[in-house]
């Protein structure tokens, strides 16, 4: 059993960038994982790891492994195949969250290895572009019809694949010339009288540039519940930077967002972040990236939309004047929401609708940030999302939904049917509309 110091999994640890320390930790974790093999089914990293380990066996009879012979190129391949779904961490019994002294955090080890590699070789053009969705969104909004046409044009998609490495067949989200930020400022009015609660809405880059209608549905749901809302989106949460190993960029994004969100926290607002990946960054990664009391305060005040609504319901403050039901709902629970260990809040809230039953689908969509967009990962992403696609289809639901807008795009790619967002379902029910899938691209 392990009695050494805790692993250096966070950039605030001075050992984080030490390549010898990293190699030692890689060897320790790879040996433990090779002895267990519980996580072989979650992603391509583990099959590659075990294949390489088996190739280094020094004794055919006892399959003893000299893990120190593990080649650097094999380590790099294992790292590249990790798309940070966190499912191995959720299922591993030997993690810090389980208070096990082995303290295995495979996703964080992969993130560290990627960061050390990027520190040494620099950020690629592809990752610089994909890591800055605000820049892309600000440019594309002014040419939204042309940008959306280009994203559907086969010739242009071949060009994008050749220059930016974005797979020609990957479905991409649309852009809107009128951002959610501008819609909020021109149309939102807080409810009169004493509000039921006050929130700071971190709408995310996706809602701001790609799905402003989802932001407006969120505002409607909040209005129906007499919630005082402050607009609190400063910039992208930094997950694309973090995921692609640009820790310096991720740390800069964290500092900027913490500085912008802290004043809202200090006056008692709860931070509501639309995308589970973004709430994961604010709630889990920011304290690890910065290690500051301010980051911890922001993290403590961050929640997901349905988690917030479930808290209202628990206090008897949720408006239950739902007019229409959704029938059978296949609810895809995103990996990054499962990783936050908050329970089944979306299922619980949707179950309050009349004539509605919810079947939870706990399987990765395979999208995971920008990973599925890349030409080298697209086919694999569909493979790893296959179980989710099959489970949703086999459920034969009237409606499918997912908290993650990017997972919804991936599920649409894999099933041919686009899931709704749970907030969209709630907004439709409040309005008394029939709850069916819509083509959000046409908003």
C-alpha cells in the first residue's frame, strides 16, 4: 500500500511540471491499472495501455511486467486517447474521493501529462483555435448566415479538415448574429416584489453564440419562479484550453472568471452555469488551478440549472404550474454532471411534470469538449458514444434530453434525433406547448 506524498495532480503543486516526477507517477498508476483492468470499456486509453503493458511482459507464465520499459510514445498515445469523460474516476475504487491511499486520479494524470507536453512543444494551431470559442463566436456572429452555410458545405468542410483538422462529417453548432448577452440586456426585467432567490447566470459561450434560445428559455423558467437574475458571463470557462493541455491559458481564464463572478457571490447570488462541463470547471477545476480562497468561494456557490430548481422544490418554492407533460423521456445524464456527484436532479425535476416518466441513460456520448471534432478522433467518438445512442433509441421515448448541449449534438449525430435540453422542456410545459423535438438551428 502507498505511503508516499500525495500525487502532484494540480498546477499549484511545484512538482506538477517536473518530468521525472511525472514519469514516476505514470509508472505507478499504469502498474496499478494494469493489475486491475476495471476501466477497459470506457475509452481508448485503457485498451492501448493494457495492450502495451502486455507487450512488455517479461514472463509469459506469470505475466510479470517491467513497467519502466514503457515507451514514451506509448504514454503519449494513451494520453491522446483520453477524452476526459471522468468515467474511470467515477468507477475506480482507489481514488482520493474514496479516501484510498493509492490516490489514483487517471483523468488528472492524463491532463498533467498533456500539459507537460504542451509546455515543452507549444500549443498547436488547431488547439489555439478550438480553445478560443469566444473569438470564433464574435467573428461568426457577424457573418452567421455565411458561417452556418459554410459549416454545411461539403467543399468548405474538406477545407476545414485540411487546415484546422476538424472532421468533415462532424456536426457543428450554428451561430446567431444576436447573442444571448444582447438579448438579455434588451429584454430581461427582474420580477417585482421579493424574489424567491437571486442568481448570477453564467450562460456559457455556447449559449451566448450558438444557442441564445436556450438562454431565453432559462430566463423564462427563472421568471416563472420569481428569480432575480444578473448576467454573469465574462468569457469561456476555459475547458477547451484545460482539455488540450494549455494550462497557462486555462489558469488565465479561471482568474478572469473568478474575478468577475466573486462580486455576485459576495452579495449572495448563486452562480448557475448552463453546461455541466462549465459547472465542472467552475466548481471542481478552478480551486485546483488557482488554489485561492476566491476560487473556492466561487466553486461553493456554483450549481447547474436543474440542481438549482431542485433546491427550490426542496424548500417548497418551485412553481409547479406545469401545463403539459413530456410522456416517456430518455434522459441522457452527461458524464461531467455525474462526475460532480450531485445526484439525479434533472430526473427529479422533470418527474414533476404531468404524465411524464423519465428513464436515465448513464452512458457517455463520446463528444467531450473539442475531442470529437478532431479528424483523428471523430470515428472513435461515435464508437464510444455507441452505448448512449443505442440505449436512447431502445428506450423508444417520446422525447430525449440531455443537460449538455454538446452531448445533444453528438447524440443527434449518432441517432438522427436531436435531444431537447431539460430547461427547454420545462419552459414548454410552463407555456402549455406540446413537448416535441425542435430544430434549434432555425431559431
